[in-house]
């Protein structure tokens, strides 16, 4: 009888724990749905991965809220968000650091990696994306992009675009949200000067376009993104 009772207590505890997890998962889904619309399956799988302590691989075309999903999930649980965008020759030790032997102390010492990888829009992006008017439908929402740029914008130019979202509300009513994005093109020379002033040395520069592999020969007339990799300058 004692064993049966103990088993019953275990089952009750497990059921109670499962109920708490389900309640937390529902709250997370509700919160994430206010930020990202039209992606219920992605949100559901993301919450499952988060609550189970697993890993989540998100693959999709550029500009469909992959990074926003990660940020929203981190903020929903009071966590932090960090992004590392690598190149084919990026090593794990470049990010985490490496343990080396010090002759001075006769012991092994850990030296943080501190690699800094980021991407910037190229002139091609500002001359094309920021000069177009586009609309798309995602689930029950419509998104409109209105570019205000110049097809012949020069290096260092400032470009803007307006994004409007329309979501179905109750009955014939629609909810509308609008935001204006202003961005500046940064010439390669300015970026390298800024890195140098910050005590960083550029160790790699790549070019990339959607659906195209990273190129070792970045060209702002061919690639939509320039990917920079920098490390702390050796003293």
C-alpha cells in the first residue's frame, strides 16, 4: 500500500508540473503572438524548444522575423540576446577564446576570443530595396513597404522606408500599425576607420546576397550585404 500511495504522489506531482509548464507555454505563446503574426507553427515549436531546454534551428529567407523571434523569446523570459554571424572560416575559439601556455607563469591561461562579426547593407540594397513599393500577405495580416530612396544614391547617403501592417480585427474592422525606418549607408573606409578607433582590426570582409554563398570578393554592386569580422588589436 505504501508503494501505491507513493506512486500516486509522484503521478500527482508530475501532473501538477505538467500543468505549470502548459500554463507557462500558453503565456509565452500569447506574448510572442503580439509581436510576430502569421507564424503560429514557428512560435509553437520555439516555445517547445525553450521549455524543454533544447536547441532551435530557424531557417528561412531574409527579412521574415527570425532575429525578432529570438529577441522576443529572450525578452519574454527575462533573458539576454546575443548574435554571432559567422563566415566559413570562423572557428569556435574565435568566439569563446583559447587556452594557451604562458612561459612567464608556467601555467595555462585562458584568453577570451572577442571576435566581432556584423553585416551592413550595401549600396545595392539601398538602390533597390529602398526605392520599391511592395506588399505581401502573411496569415491574416497584410504588410506594405514604401521605399523613399534614390536609385542613384551615393555612398554615405541616408535612405528611408515606411512599413505599414494591417491585421484583421473584429467584424469588418482592421488594425493598422505604421513605422518609418531611416538608415544610412556606411562606406567601407568609414567602417574600417571606426573599427580602428575602437581598437579592433578587420580580419575578414565578405559579400553576400540572398540565396548566394558568401563571397571572398565583396562587391557593393553585386552583393546586398557586406560582412565584417574584427578582433581586438594585439597589444
